[in-house]
C-alpha cells in the first residue's frame, strides 16, 4: 500500500534516507536524505529572494540528474515550469511572458537564448551550479537579491506544482496547471500499476520538460522509494551501454524510441541477457501491436502500454502486469481516474460503443488557465473530454480509434489513422508507419502514409497498398505512400500527423 502523500515534499518522505533516489551514469547517487535536504535548502534559498508558493520558476536545463533534482526541489515551495532547451529566442520570450515567470533557472556557464529572453522581459535569472562531488543532481542556486516571499514555506496540496503548455497543433498552446494533489495522485497511480518498490530503478531516457519523464519516470519512482537513473536523454546508440552499466529494472519511453531500440536489439542480445528488465513501459502515443510483440520477444519482458496526457498529470489507462493480460493495440484498463465513453450529447455510452474518451479523478487538472472558452469545451458534467475517440472491449480494456481532430474524413467515410498504422506495421518490411490526411478537392481528405523500412529490406508502394487492401476497406487504403529514412518528430519524440502532407510536399 503506497503511503498517503499530498505534496511533492511529502512524497519524498517515502524513501529510506540512505537509499539512492537519483542516480546518473558515472556519478555517486543522491540519497533520499540528500534530496530532502536539497529540497528544504532550495525552498529556503528561493524564499530568501522573494520567491514562494504560487510563484512561477521556469527551468531550462539539459536532461540529467540536475534537471530531475531541480524539478523536485523547486516544486517543494514554488511552481515549476520546465521548458524545452531547444526553443529559439522568440519561443522563450513567448513562454516566459505567457507563464508570467518570476524567475528562470539555467545551468551555470551553459549558453541558451533563454537568458536573453529573460533579461529582455525583466525576469530574474538564477544560475544552477552543479555540485559535482555531492551526489547526482545536487546543486546550488546563485543570483537574486534579498526579498520577502509573499507565501513562504513548503507547498500545500492545492498549490500548483507544475505548469505545462499543451502541444497545440495550430491553435495557441494552452496552459495546464497541475496541483501537488494532481501530480501526487498520478505518481501513486503509476507506482501502483507497475507494482514499483524500493528495489526498482527506472532508466529515464525521456526529456524532463515532458510530463511523461517528470511523472512516470521521476515522481512515480520516488513515490515508491525506488531510484530514477537520469541520462542525458535518448540516444539509441548509447542505450544498451547504459542498460549494461546501470542495470535498471525498467524503462519508459515513447513508441519512436522503442522502435529505434528494437532495431538494435538483436545485435545487443548479450546485454539484454546480462541486464534483464522486469518490464518495459510505453506511453504518450500508440505503440503498434507488432512493435509491442517484437519488444516483448526481444527483451523477454512484458511490455506495459499506458495511455496518458498532460491534463491527467500523465496516466489514465494502462495494460496491467502479468499474470493479467497485456493486449497489443489496446491501451489497457482505467489506471487511476474514472474513464468513460461519451457521445456528442454528453451521455455516457455502454461498453462496445464508440465515442469520446472522458475522464475524472484526483490526477485531472481543474482546468486550463485563463481560458474560459477552452474550459467550456473541455468539461462536460464534471468529465474532462480528452479529444480521443475510443471504445471499451468486453474485458474493459480501452481501444483508441484516433484523435478526433486527426480522423481522416474521406468523402462520407471516417478513417482512423491508428487502424491503418497497425495494418502497415504488420508488413515484415515495415519498421514504422504513420498515416496522415492529404487535402483533396473532391473528397475533402485523402489517406496518405509515411513509412520507414527495416534495415536491408525492400518493398514497393504497390506491394504495401496490396497488403493494406487485404485487411482494410478500399476507402482506408493509403492512396500515396512515401518512404522516409525517418518520420518527422516533435520535441518530445511524438510523431506529428497534422500538417505532415504539407511538410512532405505530398498532394492528392
């Protein structure tokens, strides 16, 4: 039974003082005692320069133990706003002003356009100085002048721990505030789903400005008293070396990362044997059923596919661990919040009917910030509308049929890109497939697909279309298939369907 904690600082009390909380390659680990001490000294330091509960601190740091420790320590008494270090100057300007950031934390001596953006906006810049001898992630903050914080002390359950922007496809990104209560409920849900204990260590390859890395890899590990191993980020060439050196019990990643790992699994079979994993977790996008089976076979470990989104502090559903069934192509059972299927009129539908996936629970955001219009659309009768379409199978596992805004409307027919991805991925020559819409003058939209082939394999567009036609109705068969060395990805490793036709110059 996971202890009851309502804030990030309380969550850190779970781990035994002497056990490692944060690990990193070739570094001494930072113990729970050390992380608790770092959190209280960081909150005192922030309070001393006028930053307290509810004040927003933007964090722009490279992936690694300092980023994980800074997120946890700053959340102890202020609101964290991790930003993607790859942003350009004008993007930093937009996010820092949109967030109304009171301070920006950057790594000492690290060049980033975020500094100039902060100075232009009059945002205080704090330098994070890593303590290279004091355990992975230990740091000191420099900068600022003595001042009174309006709300000093440790954060409380209803204080906002984390603010993230939704990855808007075309519209202006929305601000999602997540309270300590939200993120702690989610960390507890994930730790429970994965049966995490203090013996577990997660190899984190996810970016730590992303909800998946922050909550599933970092907070869920700490909520169970286990360790998170912080790497510089995902690198398929370094992955097996890290696996061998660090011996984690699990890792969590997005499907594009799993597929890159799979391509190198065979030649690293010896490492896989030496460093067995208890399970592998996949989330943040749909994992093709074939990839799930191949991954489970390559690692001789169960692959737990989960379904998450920022507004739910990450996890909503998950495939369970054995002996219960993992169903390839399905995102599992409700794993934390209540999950239901709703029709256009706001009525909850029975099992087997297709509609919009809706959620409610302790991990779900109370609403977008300063956006009454978005909130009116997003909430119906206390349920949050995810924008995903799906249905429950007879066993209560959720099948996603696609993002409502990504469904391809061809003539009078609707095509689920996920269904087409799944069929194309089953062809032995295909490593990865992404179905997208191509604007069409007569039909409105036509079906297109981008495909990456397995190393050393060949297949023609005609052969792939014939393969698809055996499994799909004619209107779902892609009219155009483009072969790519790599499918364009967003900052968090997510494949981008919307606007792909334009990006690739594909026309109907």
